[in-house]
C-alpha cells in the first residue's frame, strides 16, 4: 500500500497565499477549484516532494497549523529565501536540541512550515 499525506492549510487571501507560497517559497499551483466565481478557493500547491492543499473554506482547517517537513538542504533553502528579501518574513536557521537544522516559515495566516534536516 502506498500512502501520501497532504496537509490542508487555511488561507484567507489568495493574493497573499500566492505571494508567500508561489512567489517566495517556489511552490507551483497544480490545480484550483471554486464551486462558482464567488466561492472560496481550494487549491493544491507543490514543491519537490511536498504537496499542500490551501483552502479558503471555513470548515476545512484551522489557522495555526504546523507542518513538519523532514528534508535535505535546509541551510541552502534558508540562504535562497534570505536572498529574496521577502518583506514579511526573515526566517532564522536554528540548531535543534535533537541534532538537526530547523527552518520555521510563518505564512500570512498563522500556519507554520517547519523544514528539518537531521545531522549525519
């Protein structure tokens, strides 16, 4: 059995979501859905092996979620994001007590993406 987990994160402003997830973090929009022109947006974004669902729908999720992403290249990601000088987020790189680099990214809606690279 193959399993894939896709977190659903609550968003409130499509323009801010695109600015953060697409323009700054480098995710791509895989697809978008609205029931009609005036309905909330539900979309899937992805970057490498990370897939997220972003939803404006009230009942889909609660702001303040935290997504733990274990990966390689966290220091390089930190450097690349810092170079972009995103006005609303200047993340720090931390050495975690459990032997890993941590990079926490706060989206405009109170959600957090925690990128983690364990030391060899």
